[in-house]
């Protein structure tokens, strides 16, 4: 995987721990209350196109992971989580997709059109994903962190989940190990392994 793919799928794994979610309802499928399998590489299942500039990703990663970088607030979270948040926030800030920690879907849409082309088979899927993730983000209640916010990682995780489950047949690998089961899970579960609300 390249750097943005690593950031993307670590962000997906972390994103739900960033959000205060309502406790799962009794009618939620039990399969949605456990994390997805970690032995499936989503990038081998669906060739999701890269929209962000790899040089920008490297610049932000170097900035965050440099020797003087210490974004952690010493809160109860995995030691790498602050770095993932900060790299993601840096990337989205530089592109204008985030402004004052608020998601800017129109900016993301224009960037996707410029990178993929307006007639790309992915564009309708991207537009639908942007709308869905904007709605999810507007309802989410994020745990406060001073160094780097959670909106960026949440948006990256949401967008890639949406793109994955709506992957066009031309980009889908039916032979990939566990791909069908993972896709079925993302379609069935609006939120995977939700974290109960915290006061």
C-alpha cells in the first residue's frame, strides 16, 4: 500500500472511536457490532482511485512524523491515533477540503473532477459519497482534541467506505480473498462496531 492507502484504512479503523455514537439499537444486525475482518486488504478488492496529491501526502506525513512532532494530548487513545488525525487534517487543510475543521464537500467535488475527469465512472459514486458523508458528519459529535480534530479522519474513513461498497464492476476484484463478505458488511451496516456514548 502507498502512504494515503495506509492513512485511509487506519483512519477507517480508528474513525468510530472518535465519535460519540448512540448505543446500538436492538434491531441492529449482530454482525454490525463487531469490527470488520482485518485479514482483507480493501485495496485488493476495489481499485479506488487516488484523488490526493502524493507529494502533499508525503509533506504532511513528514511534518507530523518529524522529530519535533508530538500531537498527542495524552488522552486515552492508541499512540498512533493523534498522528493519523494530524496527517489527515494537514492534507485536507492544504487542499481546502477542511476549513476551520469543517468539511467542504464542494471543494472535494471540484478536486475529484479535476483529478478523475468529469466523465469518470467514479464521479457519480464520489458525488453520492460526498453527500452521504456530509450528512453523517453534520450529525456526528466528536470528542474534543486541541492538537488535531477528528473531522478529517472521519471524512476520509466515510468516503472510502462509501466508495468501497459502491465500487463499480470495472474496478471490482471478485477473486479477492474475503472481498465479497467485506462488501456485504459495508452495505448492511451503516456504522460498523459503534462505540457507545460517553458522558
